[in-house]
C-alpha cells in the first residue's frame, strides 16, 4: 500500500515531526510519498528515513515542491 503525506507550506520542524510519525507507523513493504516545500525539510526527512532503515526510492523537485518517496524495508 502507498500513501501521500502533503506537508507543503509547513515550516520546520513540523514537516520532519509529522513525517517521522508517519514513517514510524508504516508496515513492512509500505511506501510513503512525502511532499514538502523547502529544501531543508527534504534533507531532514531523507536523513530521518535513513536512520529508520527506510529505502529512499526517489527524491525529486517539481513545481517548487520536493517529493520524497520512501519504502519500509521487508527485512
């Protein structure tokens, strides 16, 4: 299952806190797309995902927003 968490427009640390809570609740194999509007949030979320052992599938910038797609590892 995959879901989208749109946190665009929020200032740090809110995007990091909210995305971290969402990643903590993910099941193995689940994918989450996190949308943020500033680069600092993108960097912090990617670091948090790595700390949690997530696979970072893709990070892209489109129309002034950052899209961070993570998957919780199966093993």
